[in-house]
C-alpha cells in the first residue's frame, strides 16, 4: 500500500512540474464512507447500538452519527426485534436500543444495520459464561502524610479469581472508586463514582491497559489457574475523613471480539506517542463495515479502604 501511494505521489509531482494545475491532497485519497457499528451488550440490559459513518484519514471532524438507520437483532433466521432510536434532544449521543430483548448467555445474536447510501452490515457475537470473583483485597497498605490535612495511601488492590480449565477466556477488569467528599457544612457528603484508568506501564504478556479504563486480560498464560492480579493504587484523602473510599471491582468475562477490538484500539493509542513504532491493525467484526458487536457477562465485588 505504501509503495502504491508513493507511486501516486510521484506522478502527482510530475503533473505539478509540467501541468498547469496544482494537485490537491484530497484528490490522492478517495474515501468511500462505510457504516460504523459499536455495541457491547450484556445480560443486565437490552442491546444498545451506536451507528455512525467512517471518516477519511484527511477528515479531522467529529463523529457523524446516523439517525435514520434500520437496526435489527436476529437469532439465527428469526428476527427478534427492530431497535428504536433514543431521544436525541439535549445533545445526547444517539443510539438504537431494544425494548424487548434481554440477551442470554451462550446465544448467538446477529445485528443487521442498513441506512440509505450505505452497504448493509452484519455481525454476530455471544455472551460468554461469567467467572466469579473469589475475593478482592487491599494489600501492602502504606499511609504517608501529604499536604497539611491530607494522607496518601499506597496499596495493591489484589483481585483473585479462577480461570476455567481448557476453555479460551478473555476478561476486562474495571475498578470504580466511590468517594465521599465532605461539604462545607461539615455534615453532608458528596458521593461520586469514577472509573480508574491505568497507564501502559502495567502492560504484560497477558494484560493490556484499556484506553477507556480497566485492564484487558487473556488466559493464554494462565489457563485453568487461580489468578492473583495486583493493581498498584495511590489515593490522597483528607486525614480527618471518617467515610473511607470504596473500590468496586467488576470482572467482565468478554467475548473474543470484545477483547480483540478493545486491545487493538488501546495499543494503537499507545503508539500515537511513538511515531516510529509499527502500526496496529484494528480488529473489526462488522462485515462490510467497521466497529464491533460483542457480548460480555459480569461479576462485582466491593472493598472499603480502612487504614489501620
């Protein structure tokens, strides 16, 4: 592809030298828009699908969502439901959602999306069996005085679970921090929950820091074993705080499509700061289009930070 593009550029330069009209870069790259479908679905909700159109590499604009698509969910040859567009007022992101379907574990679901001017796209995925969390523990806790009135807590959030034997499994571990911030009256508290995002320094042979938070894991090296995943965490909290932060761990058992899409997007974003690194090919399971349609199941467990 690079050689072909280099040849095109050479011909264009010759035209510039001997012709009368200066070529435009946009003329060298003709992009045919395709449908982009994004959907991660689980048993707890209906199926939600975002639909947009692909952009040319020369286009730096925002996402162009499509609100006149026909989005259907099939099980084999049976049409289960045609999804409805959500209320897009107040600048909400448009998505299509089911009102009847409650996805089940182990069932193959197919999404079919069509829109005027685009080729119809399809994709199939299933929700894998969930894997339970054995325990979530705060280990190696160390408290250090910080700025006046604050303490910094450093510890390992140790996540324990057992990977099923023989099966090929993929996981997404999310960590949510639920904090209680005292208000000015000294009596009431503001409750906030945020997802923790980790840097690529935690990456290993089987762990990838996800671009949108949490860790992506494949069991290639841990098949059938009891797993301990220590996540180093540092938190700064008021010294007088009586209501300590709670950490909620979500263990998603994800389909292979889910893992491959999110891990390749994460690795691509890591490479953005390394101009001479090899390009990462993004995974895509949308036939005739782009994006991902993927299922996951989940288990949750919470632990409260309680300094000694």
